[in-house]
């Protein structure tokens, strides 16, 4: 089963999107901000990351930049 990390600060969007993905047979890991998203990406190594751009704590561009630094 493919793992998707969903990083979204809006509770309703995060819950609804996760439910739709789970109904499509994906294992969904959720995070409510970019900082937690990075921690969960390191812990779970997802196959795909879906990330909001405008979030508190760390925005989507910050998440991308941090994960690129870890990979390179």
C-alpha cells in the first residue's frame, strides 16, 4: 500500500482529503503544519507528499527546501 503524507493546516480540508485518499486504498499520514510534516516525512518516508503552501510555523516552500537539503 502506498503511503501519502498530507500536510495541511485547515482541519476540514485535511480530514476530508485524508478520507478520500484512504477510500482509494492509500495509507495516509497527516500533519497540521510544515514542521510536523517534516518530522513525519523523516519518520515514515512516504511515497508522495501533498503539501499546502500557506501554513503557520513553516510554509510549503520551507518544507520543500528542508526536505531537498536532507536528500542532497
